[in-house]
C-alpha cells in the first residue's frame, strides 16, 4: 500500500515546487489578460482567485497528510520518466498556453462566442469538484508524481478515490480542464479543451499498461478496480 510518509518535512525542493505552481498561475493570468486586451476581465480574475485558493488548500492539506509529495513534485522530469510521458508534457504545456490565449481572444477581445452566466457558475461547481477529487488522490497516494515513472519502493495505492477508479488524478484533470473555459465564458476554448482530454485519455491508457507490466500487485488491483477513469464506462 502506498502510504504517505507523515514524518517528511517541506524542504527546498518543496518550496521550488510551490513557487513553480504560483508562477504557472501568474503566467496564465497574464496570458488571459493580454489576449483579452484589458485588465478588467472579471472572469480571468475569478479564475486566478480560484486557482490561488486551490493552491493554498492543496498545500495545507498535503503538509498535513502527504508532506513528502510536495518535495517529490519539484522535478518535472526525473530519472526513469517514461518516454511517452515526456511527449505528453511537450504537447500539454503549449496546448495549455494556446487555450488560455484562445479564451481571451474569444470571450473578450473579439467576442466570437458567448456563454450564459449559468454556464460560468456551472464551471465553478465543476472546478471545485475537480479540485476536491484531485486533492483526495494526492493526499492518499505517496507516489502521485508529476510524470510517469516506477520507483523501486513504489507500492499500489488502493485507498481513497483509488477504490473507485484507477486514475482519479487524471479524471480530476479532465474535469478541471472542462471547467476552465466555462468559467472564462469561452465556447471556442471549450472546444479546444477536447485536445487536452484526448491527451489525458491516451496518457491514462499508456500509464495503465506500464503499471500492469512493471508495478508488482497492480494487475490484482486492476482486477478489483475495473475502471480507469469513469465508473461503469472505462
């Protein structure tokens, strides 16, 4: 069982990870406002505020339940990171940037589309649900790495949301990506998020296959927890 080490303490690597997450938040806020051509886009500030609250809650919860994970996630690529996941990161990062720019151009600068206010509130509800699911997965899994790799000491995590689906972190990421353009009010951004969903589905399939081949006990776990991302579907 992948039990978190509660005796671990935040170190320099953990601080670097938190700083990187904050810089990522500022980058996407800057991209949104620059693409929109105005600092008065309320949706972008709401999105940034939600992200900041999410990061703060994540940090506090992980410091309490899985402090070592903050240190482990400092390095984007580590020795043993699978090649397919390097390709995933290489595609995911620029796509995220392009989607932020597209949302700003669509929702504000050119007004190509418009989403009703109800969709924006729906996006906020979806965002909160995604954050809760992702944080739950991170809190119980000592090996919730940034990229796919198999450590010698790694064990299967079958607690928390891992009792429901085998990859709750990816499920949370997919749900969260849908909420992003909804909160920003961009229909074209929502369409573009489909590319991220495809990437996560492919990553899930490749990682699951890797774990079944290389992680002891994972095949038995997969027989008990049948679904990868969506209960009763896949």
